C-alpha cells in the first residue's frame, strides 16, 4: 500500500479509522469512504502512532482528524463493509477505460461484462493501491452491497481483497452536463474517424506505387 495516497485522503476527508481483530495479524485503515488492507505495516496502537505512520502532525491528528479504533469480527463487518475475500452475490465489474474530470475528481465508470454501467468510483480512492495496480494483470473489481443496499466496490489482487471503496454519486448538475455532452457527440460525431488497419501487403503496395511514380 502507498501511504502517501492514504495520507492525502485522510487530510482531505479528516477521518481515519483503524479496523483490527485480536485473533488476526491483519488490520485495515479507513477513511470516510474507503478501507485499505494494511497487513505488513506495524499496527498503530493510538492516534499519535497513526499520525506518525501517515506523516500527519500530532496537532492535526488531535484537533482536526476524527479518529476511531474498531475491534471487528474478522473481515465480515467493517463499518458496513464486508472484506471477506469471497462472498455470495458479488458481481465482477471492469473499468470502462476513460476518466471524467468532475468537481475536482477524476471519475472512473465501472461496467459489467455485458457493458452495462453500474457505478462510478474516484481515482483518488485507488491512489493508495497505485503501485500494486500498475502493470498487474491480476487486479479485479467487484460490486458488493451493504445490508441496507448501499453499493460499494472491492479491489482484489488475485483472490485477496485489498480495498473497499464507496460508489461516487454524480451531482445532478454534473449528470445533466454529461448527458448533454453525450447527446452532442451522438449528434455531431465529433472525433477523428479511425483509420482502417493496414496489412504488410498494403504497405508494400504503397511502396511499389511510390517507386513507379
């Protein structure tokens, strides 16, 4: 896990939660909208140790950051998130491959295998996993639901859950602008037409034509 990415989120959201269970060496660090597996790092025992780990000053941790330490049932119920590696009814989703800049965030649409959009997450929520995700063919994303129906997404490296992030809700004004943009693109066909693929035979034919001229 990349601590600098987590530090930025804690400073922005001013929430830091530690989830642990005395029967396991695993522990997790959460913000207001995400939880990350921190196994391999020393588990902080108090607010000051957490601040030192993240590089956040003692004054900031005491005066500004809401800090909680939760002793939770192992992976099953982390403040509404289930971080068990496999659960019933989870649905695999994929990143669409484009980013949308909105309200200071880069948003990533998530779609099902049959290309139905199911939700959006913030790229900043993936920042703590940036090094793990980069050039890794084993990263997978799954949609899950809390008991009240709230949607969230987990990031897996292979079979292991590495993080859980909340879905992003697009503001009404931004959604209207996006719908307007999609309508304009459909109407005016803005964008360069894709060039047809060329084979080696095509390239050789072009060279022969140039030589004859």
